[in-house]
C-alpha cells in the first residue's frame, strides 16, 4: 500500500489514485510507466521506477466484470430500444453485435488495469505460509 513518488520516497497510495492509475494503464507504484506492452499483455516491469510486474495475475476477473457491465448495458439498451421504438429485427442484428464487441474490448483493458493496480495496492497474491514469507 505504498508508492514511490518522483523523489523516490514511499507514501501511501489512495484508493482513487490506484483506480485511476489502473484505468490509465500506468504503473501502480509510480504512475508514470506503462503497465501494458500490448492491448492486454502486461509489460515485464515499469520502465520508470523498475517495479516488476511478476505479481500481476488478474485471472478471469476482468472478463467477469466486462460480462457484467457489458451485459447490463447491452440488454438494457436493447430493452429500451424495443419498448420505446419497436424497430424491426434487422436493426438489432445490425447494431448490437458490433456494439457488444466495441464495449467489451473498450472495457477489458481498463478493468484489467484496475484489478492489477488494486492487487498491488492491497498486496493481494497467492496464500503463503509464514515460513515462506520470512524466506522471501
Ligand atoms: Zn513505476
């Protein structure tokens, strides 16, 4: 739960700061370096402060949140469209598949960034025994 500022000193990182750094795809410690080397590929480490991203493992978390948010948006929009405008079926086939793909791709990277940034902030990781923690 600490981060290095530009002077290299440790200070606690706020939740809002951690979330914003995740959305921006920036290093969870310094906020300067890039977290991703490609669209969804986590870089080996921060090019600004040298933090290794070996701890980063969001698993299926980003995909789950994307499904929840995108599902809510797409289904809500489809219901609204049907109730208010009652368009022909081809409108749904023309609008919603590309819209779904765009929303999912647009949400995946920021959500992965948020989860990885919060993982760093909260020091979340695999469970370890006390003897393993002492050894490093
Ligand atoms: Zn950094």
